[in-house]
C-alpha cells in the first residue's frame, strides 16, 4: 500500500492556498477603490450563496424541505460567521494593510481554542497552552509593529472583532449542527443569509457606494467566483482526500503569500518586527491546533431538552473521542477561513 502522504491532493491544496491568500488583496483593492465595506461583502456572499444553493437544488443535492429545516439555524450561525466577521474585516481593510489582516486572521485557531475550552469543555494539553501563549505574543508584536507604522487603532480593533466573531461562530456551529446536517447546504444558506444581513445593515451603518471602476468589479467577481466558490470546492476536495487537519495547514502558507502580494502590488510595509511576530504567531497556531480531549458528550449535553443535535462533533471530523480545535467547521463547512 502506498504512503497516504503521497496521495494528498497537493495541486488542489496549492491552488486553495493561493486563492485564499489573494482574497485579502482583492478586498483591499475593492475597498481602496471606494466600495463601501458592508455593501461589498454583502454582494459577494449573497451572490455566492445563491449560486451555490441553486446548484444544490438543481442537482437535487438539496430539497426545499432541507432549506426550510436548516434555515433558522443557518441564519443564527451566519450572524457571527459571516455578517460580523466579514463586515468587520472589510471595514478593517479600509484602515490596515491586507498583509497585516491575513496575519491577524491566522490567529483564529488560537481564539477558537480558548472559546472551545470555555464553552465546549475542550481540555487543552500543556503544549496547546504554550501555543496559545505564543499566538498572543505574536499578535501583540504584530499590533505593536502596526502601531509603529501609524496604523489606525480602529483598524486593528475591527480586525480583532473579526477574529473573535469568527471563533465564536465556530463554537456556535458546533452546538447547532450535527453529523446529519449536510455541510454544503448549511454553507450555502449561511453565505446567502449572512450576505443578505450585510446588505440590510449597509444603509444603517454606512453610506452605500459602489464605484463604477474596473478594479472594484474585478475584485467582487474574483472574491465571489474564486474565493467563495472555487476556494470552497477545493477545500472540500482537500478535506475529503487528506483530512481537515492537513487542509487547515493553509494557515501557515497563505499569510506569507498575502504579505508578499501586499508588499509587491500595493507597497505595504513589512519589516523585521512583522516577520518575527508572524513566525511566533504561526508557531503558536500550530501548537494550539494539536489534538485536544473533549469532555463526555453526555455531561456536555445533559442540560439540553433534546432540541440540539445528539453530537457536537464536527460534521467532517473523524468520529472519535479526540479531535483538533481546527476540526471545528467554518463558513465553508470545514476549518478553512479566507478573506
């Protein structure tokens, strides 16, 4: 039998990492060209969600009864995972560099580990606590370097809101959905409903503006087709063929690519302190993402009345008594996060 490592979908993984890395640059280009953040994000996710849901219905992967059954929970999880996360991210990218945004977003598993420890009963081994410490240290260095580069504090604050909201959404997802819920349908509904919520919030939180420029339209098309549809599809291929832990290793590949692209295309700042902070933060992410033990489900769910799923395991993780924090599902149904 051949080595499983040799069968990993390296080509799909490489393209996925490149797509996820470039989404931060595309967001920055669109916002810099004058697109209002909530309108920009809302158009992307509502269109992508509608297209994906339409394909699922046409191919009979989903039925209207599934849509009706899953929509209330999908809407609940779309608020932190899509509306707040990407609303804050798009706003932040109007104030901070795309490379910095990608490096801060890579700290997501660290925040998720802390919330999973507090809310899901995950027991972190000592090595994971070391990872959390390194992640926080790296994040502080990145923030300090950004401040030295005269970055707006509001931009850093919005970036952190994005990271925390996404981590909270992962934990909520784990409580609301079980193995019997199709992650593709949930993903489509979450994107569509979260996008519509962003569009509804746009007139309230900003003056909606869409610039009639080629860069803005190209950025929107790229984010919708490449970021939300192609990247999503490739991530499912990688998870299917190699597992979610391997797929989540994009976190160590995409931030350096995003940083290099930001420096080359937009002239963004990247110095020694940023390099050191990035290295420490990614080391922390790696250690914090190691496998952690979960408390028995019976004790975790004893207080429920049966309305929640019988299992809080990830729909795509191996059904065992141990799992990694990075096995928690995300906006794309797996632990994959792009810009």
